[in-house]
C-alpha cells in the first residue's frame, strides 16, 4: 500500500515538473515566428524612415534651389534698377548684324564684343557666356570706412595731378564714378565643395578707380562712358593708369573684381531651332497678330534684344538669359527695361541623377526691372 502511494506521489511530482518546464521558455517554432515578426516590423520602420528622409531631402533641395534662384534674381533686378545704360546682347558678345556697322547710331557703335575687350574669356563651347552688362554710378570712396589712400583726393592731391586735375576736382564734388557690371554664366566642369551644381552665375565689376588708391586717382579704365555708352572701349590712360583687365572664369583678377552670385544653375544646351528655345522677345510683349510677333507696333514702339544672342544654328544653353530694350533715337525719353529669366537645377542637391530633367527639379523664375535713365531725354528749360 505504501509503495503504491509512493508511486502516485512520484507520478504527480513528474507531471508538475513537466508543467513547470513547459512554462519556463519558448519552443523553436515560437522563436522563429517571433523573429520573423520582429524583422518585418523593424524593416518596415526602417523603410518608412528612409522614404521620409529621402522625401525630406528632395523637398529641401527643391525649395532651397528655388529660394536661391529668387534671391539671385532679386539681387540682379536691384542692380539693374541702379543702371544708367544696359548693353544689347549683340554688343556684349560681338555677334549679330548690329555689330558690323560701327557708324550705326542705333547699333553697337565702337562697343563691339564688350566682354572680350575687358578681358573676359572667349570660348566657343558655351561653358562661359556673358549675359548682362550695364553701367551704374557708384559712390566714392568705395569703402564704408576708408583710410589713407582709400579716401577721396584732397585739394592738395588734385593740385599734384596736373594732367587729371579737372577730373580730380570733379570727383571731389560729385563723389561718384561709373562702374561696369557684367553677369556671366559659367559651367561647373569640375564641381567643388564651394561651387556645386551644373553651373553658376559670376558677377564682374570694373570700377573707374582702384579702391585702395583713390586719393592718387589710379585708374582702371580711361574713357568716360558718359560721353557715349555705345562708343565706349576699354583702354588704359596715362602714366598712372593700369592696362585693361584680364580675367579668369574662377575668380577674375585684381583689376576686374569677380564673385560668384549663385550656383546650382541649370546647364542644358538645346537646339536653337526648337520651340523650347527662347523667342526673340519676351512672350508677354509679343503681338501674335503680326507676321513678326516681336516687331515694333504703335502700342509698343520699340524692340528687344535677346542676350546672349541666339546663334544661327546648333545648340545653346538657355537657363540664364535676358531681354533688353534696344536704344532708338526716335523714342526720346524711353526708359530701358529688362526681362531676366533664370532656371535652377536641384537634381544633385535632392539626391537625384545629374541627367534628371523632371520639371519639379528645374525651378524657373523671371523678373522685370526698369532702369532709371532715359534715351535722348531733353530736360525742360526753366522759366
């Protein structure tokens, strides 16, 4: 009897042990199922996070590029509003029928291929293209807190400048001088950490005097452009003047100051005969009822110059261009206005391939600026 009772107790202890062992861990099947569920959950979260980060990068790249293009256009427009004369595209690049006749009052006059005359690179592959050139008056001294020879010349300084005494005294009174500004598009053939994207816009500046030698009247160009902007040519002037400048695409020279305005500008040459290439005048100013929509009309008695000029054939880049009102002797008092178009490229900044041409990565903006001067304006005589 005691033996049977002992066997029963041992059997119950064995069953209890089995139940305890069963609750102390997972089976292999349970572990495998748990692992699969965990991997799927973590993988899904990682995929979602990657997608969100990629989308955020794309949105950031597009918005930043569009913002920078808008800021660049605002800067150019503000610069143009201070201009007194804007050159036509033909005069800037030295191409087109208006360049050939130097005696044509409505053409370029002696100002033929202005960009080359001031030392800008002349290339045929489109990797460097001057787009806008204009004259503006800049206050002197050039520095905000000038010292030493950066100051305006004194009466004694002018007395020592026998050949330029009248000019020196005039500068002391007017306290301003003409500055030539040129905007050019340069392709980023080898993008760096500083300049990124397909291309960048460079702003060149040719001042009348050396900012550090203002009191001694050291000149950077001789001829006064106010005597005729269309007839202006760059040349040195006298023993105190430097020669006309030379420049490089990257950073200019000590004479022709240069600075990059904005990068991530689009660069994509297209066929000049295609519908995608810019027309001969601003679309908003075209009269489609005429055979030549860009010809002058009674309501719009002037024409525009596309700058840079449209080549006769082949491909050309059209990511940065402008329309400039042509000077017309018959339109006295006409103010020049300029339409500027700029297209950015946010593909690489957004993590996309260089050849991505989706419209969402190519923000295109435009602006219009009217300069403050007028053609052939004769002020009314005082009573």
